[in-house]
């Protein structure tokens, strides 16, 4: 935090984590397939500037 504001990178990461949490819930409820989940994850990585190949993206935040 800088001057009480969330930095842009941190905001992107939080948005990514929130979006993926919703996708994970949809996957666990059977609303989407694993293939659809993977496509969603790839699109959100691009949207929120997250390195898809990073193994740490699941642990960040």
C-alpha cells in the first residue's frame, strides 16, 4: 500500500484471485468442465497480467 491506495499490480492480483475463486466454485459445482476452467484461467491471466507459466500464481495474494 502506498498512501492508502492499493498498487495497480496488487489490484490486478486481487482481481485475478477473486475471479479464479468464482471459477473454482463453478468447477466444483459441475457448472463448468476442467477444460473450460483452464480456458478461463488462461484468459484471466492475460486480462490481469499474471504470468500463466508461474507456479506461484496459485499462492500469491
